[in-house]
């Protein structure tokens, strides 16, 4: 705990990023108590301007925009957590396997990584999403399946370095199996690097999911920031008066706020946990 507080004091960038991300998490967790209405409650006539009953007005269906903004943060958190978990599972498994086994296994995994890294992410996600049908779970799986290669490369690179360390060789010499070596020595050593990479993955996942929802490929039943922006843009009323200010703009700012928070944390953690920074200096 002291080390965490010390890191926050030494890095204003990390402090601001953690504060921004904590705000998003708090809003999502306490959404039932923060939001004035349920996410799908039709409370008033459509396109009501902001008032004391509806601080951000109502959308084309008469739903309270502030409530949908608050509840949409939950979708953002679900996408960030689930996609990061999937990337973590695939990336660590393949990275550790390639780094520990070496030889043909390493070559095969790295060629697979090169193939995925060479694929155009967004066009392919749009194509697969159109075929699979719009749903939140489909978006999470698709994004996770295309974001794991970078994690696998990082884990594999660090594993190649760690497996030649003396304590790993000693553990093997005393009969420690691969699972023991991974659990006892490799995972603790890889933890900080993986944590920094996962922050980056979460931010990218949130941005990509919002983009898919904005293009109409997200879950139509889910309340998300990207989907609400797409709904606002497609409405004929968005160009009339100041409707865009209290309907479209808040969701764009919320999405920017969340992604910027992830980015600040990633920027602050990179010099601390990425060994390339030390070599560059």
C-alpha cells in the first residue's frame, strides 16, 4: 500500500489517470444510486431540453439522457474487464509456451503472432461483426482475439530472458516442473510488465467497442456510449438547434474521459515496467 501511494505522489500523470479511471468505475458501480431513472425508462416526451427533472434532457425515445450516460459506464467497464481477461489468458498462455519451449513451438507461435499483427484490425472486426451479428459478447470475443498478439510477444520476450536466470535453473535442478516454475518464478516477475500492457489493452478495447457500436455493430439491447452516439447521429433532429450539445456531446466527452484515463496510466507505468526504457537510456 505504501509503495502504491508513493508511486502516486511521485507521478502526477499516474495520479490523474487513476483519479479519472476511479471516477468511471465509481459511476458504473453506483449507477443505480446515481442515475435518476432506469436505463430504459421512458419518462417524458422525446427531445425535451435540459431541465431540473432531466439535467441533460431526453433522447428521441423520451429516455433520460443523463441516466443512459451513467448506465453506459457499466458497459464500458464490462468491455474493459472481459476483453482484458481474454487477452491475458491467450497472450500469457502462448507467450509462456513459446518462451519456455523454444524451437519449433516458439517459431510457430511467433509466426501466428505476425499473422495477427499484420491483419487490419478495424475492417476485419467490422466484417466479422457483420457476419456474427451484433451483441456485446461477440464484440468482446472479437476484440480479445485480435488484441492478444502484443501481449504474447511481451510475455515471450521476458520469458526468454527469465528462463536463463540462476534461480529458474536452480528450481528446475531441484525437480520443479514447468507449472511450478511458471507459478513461483515467472508470473511474479512478469506481473508488472503484464499490468502495464493490460492498461493499454483495456483502453484500446473500450475505444474499439465504442467504434463498433457507433457503426451499428454493437449490441442493440445494451446501453453504451458508442451506441447512444450512433443513435444521436442517425436522428434527423440532431441538426436542429442545440440538441447535439445535450445528447451527442456528453457521450463523446465521457468516452474521451475514460480512454484518456487509461492512456495516462499506461504512459505513467511504461517507464517503470518496460525494460526497453532502461536499455534506451
